[in-house]
């Protein structure tokens, strides 16, 4: 694969994490415009761990996901009683608070005669784990997709379990779920934390693939896109958001004729699909039909 192809495919894999994060919340009935906050938290924490502390990547990922999940737990607890547009506004406000907060973070240490660490609006560079360990972009792309497959396997397992059925009931009709003795608040909080961990994992990988991050990368448009990927791909299966990512980054960015008009084409695609396919390409009904067809084959 060419370097350009590796870059596109790797970017698709990393953005898929934040798309899956938004999807988890959509399934449980919450719309979030703030998953980029956890993506950014994972990126900055993991960058500090490897670039400033010299710890291995796997520890950086564990700590980045843990902090992102903890932040999601706090936000989820504070927004327990919110839903709909109120929850969406709360998540967006939190994401902007994190982005603006990162602009004020100046914590650097001297390593080999150079200052390394977050430097506010100047960003956080020299996250050089990939170079220090002689990992090629293709090899790191493999790491990305191994972890992505692992997350997908967990999500598919959950979807086929009783837990998945309960979560979809909570997202479909929370009042009916509550009437049947299901703790709606608990399952929404559980989904919020899990979604934060997934987004944090994507951020950890993003920081080490690009080797440079800055607060403005984690802006509201990243959150809007992550939400749109699930709405395009469909809410019937965890593979739905991957279709959205593939259409946007893989197709629209990969085909040069669309590159200058990517945002316009993508916005139009979202509008058309919301009109004709409100639950996305792979909605629950279409996924059910595919399963029945596979069982008969």
C-alpha cells in the first residue's frame, strides 16, 4: 500500500472509534455532540504517558481510556435526568470546555534538550513512540484495526445478549422499559461510560499515529461527523457507523474529484438519508431481513 492509502485507511480506523462511541449513545436513546471530548482526553493523556513519562504504549492506552471513561462517568452522572436536546447541549458544552481548557494547558519537560508536552494553542508535538520503536505506519495501522475488531466483537456480543436487548428497549421506549422494572438511568450511564472509553481509545491511537495534536482538532465538527456516521450507516448494528466512515473518509476523501466539495457532498448525503432512511442504511428492519436471509441460505 502507498503511504497515502495507509494514511487514509488508518484515519478511517481511528475515526471509527469515535463513530462507534456516538452510535452506542444513539442506540440507548441519547444524542451526543461531545464525543470528541473523550477522544481528545485519550489523545492528550496517552501522549503525556509515552512522550513525557516514557511509558509503553499499552499503558498509555489503558490510562487514556481510564481517564476518558472516568470523565464520561462524571458527565453521565451530572446529566442523569437529561435527554433529547438538553443532553445534546450538555455534551457539546462539556466538549467545548475541554477544548478551551486544553488551550490553557502548558506543561512541558525537557527531554534531550527539547521541551516536550502540551503547549496550549501551539499543540502537543514530539509524540515519537512510533519512531522510537521503529514501528512503520503500516504496522501501526495493523494495531489500529486489531483493536477496532476487538471493540466490534464486544459490541456484537452485547447486541446478541440480553444486555443488548435491554439497551435497545431503553433507547426505543424508556417509559415502557421503566414500567417493566428496568433501571433506565443505570443503563444510560453504563452506555455513556462505555462510549467514553471507546472514544478515548481512538484518541490514544490518533495521537501516536499523527505524532502531533492540538486542541482545535477536537472541535464541534468532529462531534457532528461522529454522530452523522451512525445516522448514515444505520442504528441496526455496530457495523453501521463503519459504513458512514467509509463513505465520508474512504470514498469522498479518497476520490480526488470530491475533495474540494467533500463537506457539501457529505452534508447533502446526510440530509437525503435522513429523509428516506431515518434510521440509516442498516436500520433494525434491514438488519433483521439480512439475518433471516443468511439463516435460510
